[in-house]
C-alpha cells in the first residue's frame, strides 16, 4: 500500500509519500510525479527503462531515483507508470491521450528525509516547478 | 522565528544559535505578515550559518519560501574564506528578464494585438520541454553557446552589438567551462535554446502606462504608450541539470570540508576548492546558455513583429536591458570603508548597480543600471534603476518580481470554476498558453502586488522607480 498527498508550499510543490517499505516510497513518488506531469491520465507499463541506484542513504536514493525518472521524461518524453525491479515501467508521452500539465525542473533536497516507524515509511519531497 | 523591526522597511533576524551574522529583510508590515506560516524567515537565518558570509543574510521584499536559500535572497561571501552554493543560485541558473522597447504605440498595436500574441506564441515555443526543430545545437555549437552566451547568438546574425551592450555582463560571463557541464545537462539543453519553458516563465506584450522619472525613461526609450516585450526565462533543462549534478558534488564537499548545514539544499564548498571551481565553471556556462536563450527569443520576438507589422517595427525594436536574477558573481564592494572582493549570490534578486559604476555600459553610466521587475500577468511591471543605497546596503542588489503568496494548489482550486483567460481578456489582456494548468496556477491573486514590493524598494532607497508597464498580451508555457 503506497500513498501520496500534496502539502502546502508557497512557490513549489511538496508531497508527502507513505509506504510499507523503502521501495514503496519510490512507487508513491512516481505516482506523485506522474500526476504533476500529466494529471490523472492513464500511463501504461508498456516499456521498461533501467535506473542505476545511486546515493548513500534512503533519502538520497529516493531523490536520485525520482530525478532519474524526471530526466527520462525531460529528454525522451518517457512517462512513468510504476517501479520495476531494475528501473521504471512506463510509456512514451502520447499527445492524443496525455496532456502535459507543467514543467517539473527538479526533485530538491530541501527538507527531504526518509523516516520509518512501526507504521511504515514516510518522506516529504519538494519538487521545483 | 524572532524578528526585530529596524524601521518602516527593514527587519532584523537577530543572530542566534549557529548563525554567523544577522538576517536583514526588506518589507513593510503587510509583506512581513505574508510570511507568517511558511519557512522563508527561517531560510534567511539558515543562510546566515554559512562560512565566510560578509554582512547580513539579506532578503528582498519579494521574499518567499524557496528551497535552501529563500527566493529574494542575497548573500555575500569572502573570496578566501567563503563558500559557493548551488542552492544559493537555484536550479534555473541565470533565470532572468529582458525588456524590448518597440517603436510602436499602444494605439497602433491594439487593433492587431491578437495577431501579435498569436505570432509570438507560434514563433517562440513554450510549454513543457519545449524544443525547436530549427535550432538543434550540435556538440561544438552547444559548447560555443556555453562559452560565449549571447555573443554566439549575435555572431549567428540574431541581434546586434547594441543588444550585447544592454545585457548584464554583455551576455557572456567569463569563467564558463563547458568541460564542467555533464553530458546529461548537455543532452537536456541541446534542443531547448530559444524556448520559454513553463511555470512562471512568459513572453509579455505591454505598454508604458506611467512614468516616475521622465528623463531616465526617455533615455531608456520608454516614452508614454511605447509598446514593450518582456521575456522571462532561464537556462532551461541544461541549468536544472547542472544544479542537480553539483548538489551531489557539494553534499560530499560539505562533509569533506567540515561545513555544518542547517538544510542539505544549502550544501556548498569553499570558493577556491576543486569542487567550488568546477561548479563555478559549470554555473557560468549555464548562465551563458540562458543569455543565449533570451537573445534568441528576442530575435524571434522581432520576427513576430515583422510578420504582424513591418520590417521597420522589427529593426527599430531595441533591447532596453537584460538582467540575471539567479546567479553568483565575483564583485568588488566597500565593506567597512575598504574595497573587498566578494562572491555575491543572488537567488531571486537583481543586480542594481548605481550611476557611475565601472561595469555599466557607457549609455547607463550616468543613469544607473536598469532593473526590471515583472509583476503578475494581470496588473503591471516596473522599470527601476540601481542606486547608491543598494550599493551600500545590499551589495548592489534589488528585488526581482512580485513573489508568490499563494501555493499553486490553492491557486488552482481558486481558478477551477473560473475562465481565467476570459477574465483577463475582459480586462484587455490576451493570453495564449500551452496548458490551462499554468494559467490557473499563475492567476494574479497568487502573487503579491508588485507595486507594494517596488514601493518598499524605492522607499528604502535600494532602487528608484522609473516607469510602470501594463500588460496587454501574455504567452505562457
């Protein structure tokens, strides 16, 4: 079970991610990022793109993963659907089915911290838009 | 966070905890109230923690909550003991504004306004990941753009030497090193030169509605009713990627050099360290890309004017000025009565050099540097000039815009049941946008009233009002 919730931030967009494990946070982050990019349009897990894990702790790994997903969209218009074993599933942007909502410049490090307790994992991520 | 009032326009964040200096915020009572409930003031205090900071950590009246540094932040660092921080520049390196003055009067343009806005919308790609099929830079040309900035664009025939004279640093910052820019960043920038992007970036047609200093306004080509074109954009995906790449470098560097960070986004390295030098090379390269981007967009704006009006309208459209508002630069400032070399970070702040400054082109030497302050898309924008007061108090810096006061989420909710383009059209403003989301998130109410921001700047003496420009046509991403 993963979830995301946008939380107030004046200039940029902050999202709170929740999941049962670290990997689940990636899925919640991908879901949030997809909503920012193309709203609630369906994105099929038709193709896979590899993402090399980077970062020395869970927070850095999450930020890098989402940054790499954003890079795939920015350079190849590859929309993310879900997290795969070695990267991300998704499909190319299709103008007949997808409407671009906004440009997301970056996944910031501002206030980012992956936390865990008996209820699961939690992180807040600020996207620069 | 404790705030002490200094006078009607200045507030002190007293030094406490790990702060190495005070914070200084320029604002009136209302603007200070807008900061309640967010982290902007805390961010001013955080900047004051960084090593080698000289003078206070400063925030302009358009201050708002950013990431790392607040937006509207200015901080000076000693060249020997200080740091350089990608978070003090921002993701959109050399995001900036340029203002063109056309030879046309608003009376001539109104009947063909829709055609002009449509022509600008067609000619200058906007929106998410906007790219140009006609300007696809090969690796060698991209490296020339990174090294030479707007100068490269002019050398290709898109603009003139007169344009270069009216750009901060003549549109080409020294110290750019394309080798320090990653392949990823180059890939993200390869086909985006000459494009606006989305978010708060825009191309805006306006006219001179009011003048506060007719002599200076005349010298800048801003006669009453003159039609203008504002261009607001930066270094696009290339700059975002440079910042992202170097945040990783600087996080490691901060640990290596024992720098304690109150927020990871403030990660930094000593200016003279290998990490600091590489970021410097990459940042200046990205800044040059942004100068080139705005120069090319200005060329396409002239082309749109040619299409809708005539050759003369295009040829006689002059660049008033082009300023950076996300940048770090080496400058000399007087500190305690003696000149000192400093590294000035401006994040959402504009350089505002006074009359007589040696770095200004001859035509601005007796006026002071033009400072361009765009507002929201429904109200007005301002042209100011730099002052001695700014030079003395804010390391020659002024504000950069209205500053957001409402989250994008809230703005969207507010706009949901409305037709914002229609509302603006009823006010005489034609809007063309790639997506509805951008227009809704950018509704005028989402921003502070830029007139109040500019009035604080003027009253505090860190900028001087010259003219007000009202929008009549907006192209958004």
